[in-house]
């Protein structure tokens, strides 16, 4: 007997989703997009990355997409980013001919005169042009191409109204509410209902373009489209050349991680998104689906460390300025919106089927008002990193730091939700208390450097008390640091103990903890955050290995002198990179499948730290 009809339909629909790792990431540092291998833009939110989607096929195959490619082929021969760039190039070698498609969210020179209300500080020399430009060039033979643009607004809830613009058939607009999209091409566009499109055959030497613009821009010709793509390519290459990258076989991974982190920044404010997406599942078909289009204090210390390590001091300053502005606006939170918004109330989009059937689809993040005590240490570590590499703090900023260090000392004895934002009962998480120690320790160092002896002594005493408490209550009978004070369960967050300098790498407890995690909290050699059967995280189901934690283990192994083991794990992790050297949040160890939101900033930050640690250790 065949499967019931609804089951057959669900299986057919789910099979249409590309693997998460097969998406390409585009960014102009103000908007971002994900492009599937077949040339379909399946995720794009306008005008900001946290706005409602215009193309949402990533989360429901009927929620809008924008395809450009050969009419009768879906699988390309090759995809790559142009070297040192965020311009995507896709090549099809077909029986009839060869087609090359280039895509970019284009950037251009800032005119340097007109102040933008969107930007808190003057823009960089190059800014977003509010347009997605795509060209298709036939380089031999002939290829029939298809353009299929179907924007569906408000996360697929509503269609726009198409109308021709200008005198011919090469330009059309689609409006919904206050948002108007302009589609221009050198092809004759046709539209009906929610779709606009075109079809033509290109011969060798011929090029077609299509540009989707918002905010009143348009593209008039193939020459202009090509110039915009070339200019964007040059801008990215100019940016990557300013970095300080080692001459090492892993350099391409460092460069792509740096470009990805830059692409995940929101230039008008300097914020860093945790990821470009919402609700890509941590568990296939499960409920662990979150909105990561916000900026986490948790990421801040690693972000600044990575930027200064790679020589991007100005980007680090922009991010630090955003961070201080957001924190100074009210009580400390674990995360903020891209312009410093504080209320990120979570809701579900029940009309969307979810990626590969994973529901619910969430927007907003219910963890925004959780108490996570690691944030105090991460923030003060960020300040200390800024002071070390950039400049001393003025009186207002130092007054804020003083409040934050005192805040960390006040909250340290209390339970919290931990660095992983568990939705179970609060606990005395070991890593959270370690990060409170980081706040007091770094505060004491900075106060001493400023000549504030009394304050430095008070904070040093508090740091010593926290240190003693963690060492007395956060270690099990075999000398291994545990997840929280009432368990013997392991937690990858305790790898922060050597990384943050809580204890020296040659301490027996550090070595025991690192090796216990490597041997007991892994699946096929990759690290789990914790074992879900041992942790009350308020959710059902299991999750994949956390790539952040695996890279942390690389750094920790290098620190304790296990350089060969660190190098081997690093090589394994780098082999799991997507075809375009991108990473989601998790990796399913049995298959290498990427899980979770994509691309994931924290993963790329941990990669930079791990790779540079192994290289410096002689790996």
C-alpha cells in the first residue's frame, strides 16, 4: 500500500530544500541574501536583514524567490566567490553551451556630502547601493535562460502589484505597502499575478542582466550592471588586502571568515548579526529554531579579538562604539537589535512550513530578557581588548565600565540561564561564574592602569573570591570542571576557562577538563554543547555538534600543548566547511550536514581564534 497522500506531499515538498551548506551568502553590509545552487535567491529581507522577507523560499517553498539561470538545468558545474570578494560566480557547462552568472548586492562610493539619517556615524568610503545586480554571460555555444522573480512580502503573506515603468518592457515595479521594488533588465519582462520574468536564448558573447532595486535606484544597461559588479568586486578586494593574514595553507579559511563577518555587520550602526537567517533548524525537523538576526553581547569579546588579530582596527572601533551605545541606553541585555533595539519579543509565523518541515518559524528572540551572567564578562573583556589595542576610555565610558564590573560582582552568586540560553530552571553555571570573574579581573587590571588603586584592590578581592568559589564548587571528584554546581555533567562552555585565562594552561584541572570534553563530550570527534539528556534546557529532541565548541576545543588543545591533536581536529573541522567556506551553527557528525542558522558569526569567530592559535603554536 502506498503512503497516504498528505505524507507523500510532505515528503515531496521537503525534498526540494537545498542543504543549508549549499547556499551562498551575499551582503552589502546593509542587506543580505542567500542564493541556492540553482541561481534562486531564497532569502532576502528588505530594507534591513531583520525586516520581513521579500524572498522567503528558505522557510517555505511558496514564500517567494528570484531565479536567474539556464532554463532546463538546476545543478551548476561550479560555484565560487571571486577571490577576496563577496561577488558570487556560478558556471553551467551544458550540452548546448557555457553560461556564467554573477551576483552581488552592490556597493559604490559614498558621495561624502549628504548625511544619511540611517547612519550613526559617517559611512565608509563605499556604501550599499540598495540593489541586487545579476548578469548572465554565454561564453560559448548558446544557452536559454529564464528570469523568474516572485517577491512575496511580509514573510510570504502578501503579493505586490506589478506595473511597467518607462516606455518599454524592460522595467517594472512591484509595490506592497511602503516598499517598492524596481526590476530592470535588457530583456523584455512579462508579469502576471505575483511573478515577473523573462526568457531568451543567449549566444556566445551575449550578456543579459537583471537588477532588483529599492529606494528609487535602477540600472539601465548591461554595461552599467557589469560596472557595478566590477566596482563591488574591487571594493571587497581592497578591504581584504587591508587585513593581516598569515602565509599559511589555512589562509583562505581566514579570509573567507573575515569577509563573512564583515558581511554580517550592519554598517549604519556597526552591529554584528549572529547570523543572516531565522529558524534554520538545529535539529532536522525539530523545534530548536531561533531568530539570529540580532547582535549578542556574548559574541563581542571574540569579535574584537578577531578584528584586532586580523588588523581591522577601524571595523573593531565601529563595532565597539555600537556596543557601548547599546549598553549605555539602559539595563544590560544579552542581545540587541541591529540599531540597538531592546525589545525583541518572540512570535511564531504559523503560516510558514519551515525549512525542511522544521517548525515553528520564529521571529524575535525570547531570550532577549534572560539573565545570562556570562554577558558581563564578555562585555568587560571587550572593553579590555579595546583599551589594549585602541585607546583609553574617557570619563563617561569609564563610569559605565565601573557600573558593569560592580554589576557582575553583584550577580555572580545568583543562578542564571547560562551561555547557551537554556529555557529550563536557572542554575549556578560554572562558565557564567568564570565570566563574572573575567569582569572583575579585567576591571581590576584596567583600574590599576588608570591609577585607581583602591578600586583595583576592591575588584581584585572580588575576583579572588569568585575564583575560589568556582574552584571549590565547579569541579568534580576527578578534577574536571562541570556544567553547574549541582551536577557532574560536562559543558563545552568550560573550555572558556583556559581561553579566558581563568587558570593557566598547565593547571591539572584545566588539562583534565579539556581532555574530558575531547573524549566524553564529542560525537565522531566533534564537540557537543552538552548532552541534552543531562541538561534541562526546556526543549525536546537532540541537537548536532556545535562547531563553535569544536573550534574552542582546538584553541584549548593548543594552549595545553596538545598541538598535534589540535591541528588534526582543526583540519577535520576545516574539511567540513561548505563548498564556499561558510559554516552554519552546527554539524551533524554522522553526515557532515550543516544545521542551524547560516552563516554563523560565532562559528567564524571561533575559527579565526582556533586557526591562529594552532599556527602560532607551530601547527
